[in-house]
């Protein structure tokens, strides 16, 4: 029985080394596959009989030894949307399940996970990696708050146009001279946007009536009811019982035309509001002059020169899609050619208690299994999740030199097992020939 047992054992050795050779071949072939995780081989011995006085040859079985949690080298990519995970975790991705007409894409209900982060935009605005997998993320609202952390959806850029925002506020910061040149009004201009994104110029003309007393006239050549919109009186220092520091706003009033003013309240905003019509209906704009009795915004101090420190407004023209960026925190940001940006999603990272027990799928992807545990999806860098390296990819964790060493060892072991079989065959023939 020992000769036949040895032959059986050697046959199992051939099978085990063939399996190891297959794993080595898979590793070498995928040494350049982005995010690939190598498969080593464990050899498991199975006994037939083993006692203190007798040991019969058993068999050996090859079992795969996965290295899904072993980091590959992170290398810089020419694609600014490429992502790599430094540390533990996987990207959640979806697989396509056919498409309907236009840019409507259907997806498989199965959730996949990968370390292959060579993402780029496809023709329909989805972030897709080189294996055709769609990056999933958490949708966010207009305030960049995550809508639902339990729902992962493929990230798609659908807002190719940034809608214009009509100007509703102008902030003025300036110092009026206490002794201006007589007969020369001080003029400042600001560009504002209407509801459809058209640009218009509003002019502020400042005229000193008396010491610490000014009139500001608001006008625009694009106002449909006439160039002049209205005016208001601005006084500095203590006025009408309003005790404030010299040079700061003490009152805003005596409004004319389409102008209204705010009542005095120490430390509160000193505003005047004008209403214009640029051809798309009435548009109210609040001109903020700072706060009553403070040195912010508009002041009047000694001198004869007007010092404009800043004038800005909150309107935005229409913008077209410029590019997409991803932050190290996982925020997916759409940038527009009007200088505006909008966060549309956040990329999380998914961990598993036993990542080596994940079920391997095509394209360097994995699915959860009973052995891996449930997916634990968290924000980048939190609760054990790794960090993002933007503009980079994770290379295969295969070490070619190590694989060649394993290849030589597998070849020698396979040849040795084959030699055992041929030797056992010769011994068997010798035993059979003994009866002749």
C-alpha cells in the first residue's frame, strides 16, 4: 500500500503545484492591472493514518491565499480624476446592466467594490474606471449636506449649466472725505446681474450737503423707468439723538424714488434698498453701507480724497461646465467658466472586517460574502477608512521578483512529484515482475 499511497500522494502534489502555478501565472499576467490583488497559495496536508509507530502517505491540497488588504504602490496619473486609497477600504462601484435610449443608464442591483481608481468621465457624465465600473457616491443637496448615507448611487454630472443668480446685495466699503472738492460729486460704480444673467452698471453719486451730511443718488442707464432710480441722505456722527462715534453712520433716511432705508439701531446694518427694472421685472437690491455707529463699511474721516476700499455684489452670470475635480475629502465638485463651483456628491470608502474573504469578480472587483462580513461605508479617513490620493492610482500589489522565485519553486516541486510517480511506477513493475 505504501507504493500506491506514495503514487496517490504524488498525484495530489502535482495537482497542488499546478494550482500554485496557475495562481503565479495569474499574478504575473496582472502585474500591471490597476488595483489588482495578488493570490498566494497555501498547501494543506491531509492525513490517511499517522500514529507513533506508523505513518501512511496522505495528500496535499492547494488553497488560495488572498491579499486583498495589502497595499499596492501608489503612482501619479495623468488623469486628474484618478483616485487611490491609502490604507484600508474599497471604492463602491456599480456595473452596467444595459442602457436605454439617450444617456439613461441601467445598473445591476449587485453592489461591487474595487481598488481600481483610474476614473474618468464618460460621454454621459459618469465617473467610470478602466474596467467599465461606475463610481458610486453619496448625493448631496445644495448646501453640500449628504442626502442619505445609506444610499449609494453612480455619480453623474448632469448640471452642465450654472443658472444665473440675480444681484440682491451690494456691499460698499469706503471712506468719504470730510472736506471734498466743492462742486465735484464723488462717483462709484458697480456691476450687477439681472435674473437672466445680463450685466448692468449701477452708479452711486455722492454729494455733500453740509458737514457730515451727504446725499447718494442711485442711477443706471439700463433702468426701464428712467436713468435715475432714487436717492437717500446719509449722515455721520451723532444725529437726531442717535449717539455714535464721529465719522460713523448716524442715520440713513429721506429716501426718494424707488429707494427705501433702514431705521437706526446701534450696531445694526445701515442699508438702503433700491428697486430697478432691467427689462425682466422689478429687482430689489440692498446696498449695505456697514453698521450704524461702527467703523465698518462706509465712513467719513478727515481729508479731501475719496478712498474706495471695496465694492462687490452677490450676482452671478450664467456659467457652462468647465471641469470636474475631486477633493482629498472625497467631494466631487463641478466647476463652471463663470468662476462658480458646485459639489454634487461625496465619495465614501467601504471597509470589511475580513477583506480577504471577499468574493473576486471580473475587472479587479469584489462582492461581499458571508465570510467578509457586511460592508461598512464611511467618509474618507473616518472609522478606519483610508485616505484619498487624488490624481493617482494604486498599482497591482504583485512583486514580480517574488513571483519568479515561486515559479522556480513550483516547477521544481512539480518535477519532483512527477519523479515520485515514475519511481513508484518502476517499483510497481519490479514488484509485478517478481512472480516471473
